[in-house]
C-alpha cells in the first residue's frame, strides 16, 4: 500500500518533531539543573558533616584535657586532705606537749610548725635543699645553711586555748 504524504501532513509531522525535540531539550536542561542542585546539596552537606566531625574531635580532645585536670585536682585535694589530717594530728600531739618547731631563715622568723617534718617541707618549698637536715638544740648560727628548725617548748598563757 502506498501512502501519499501531503505537504500539510509533512509540516504537521515536522512541527511535532520540533515540539518533541524542544520538550526533550527542556527535560534534559531540567535534569541537568536537578543534578547540579543535588551535587551542590551533597557538597554542602559533606562540608557540614566534616565541620561537625572537627567540632566533635575538638570537643573530645577538650574533654580529655578536662578529665585529666579533674583527676589531677582530685589527687591534689586528696593529698591536701591527708596533709590537713596529719597537721591536725601533729598539732593536737604537740599542743598536748607544748612543743612547736620554729623555722628561721638567716636568723629571721619564717614560720612555726607542729612538726619538724612540716617545718622542713616548708623550707624546701621555699628553696632549701632537700635532705641533710640536722636539729641542733643550741642557738648558735648555722653557717652552712640559711634555714634552721628549732624545737621550742612553750607554756600557753592561762585562758588561751591552743588550736
């Protein structure tokens, strides 16, 4: 069978092809635009995730530092509590006996302590060489060391309560 194609029919088919071609181009442009938006969204979200991970890692690092500081402070508090208890016990013992230890530096009064060890520790905190301490009951100056611990017997005044 032979079909005769008229100019009008040919023009209609050509117009339909052009219309479909335009729709295809528009659909391709829309698809490309959609892909571009999706890629941009993906890149933006990836950057946000990366930034959140960096923030998380920084926070974890700061948490580790804070935990180490807390542990150190807890140890320091425990040491201080032990020192206070020991000082209270020594103070109670020395108060009962009326004995204190006077720490002098270059023959000038520096501090008074409940025990010989406390006086030595105080001197060492202020630069005295550790160890090698000798207690001498005589009041002569010690040429080899600027620090001196002297035990002192005292009698509290009547009505004065030793702490």
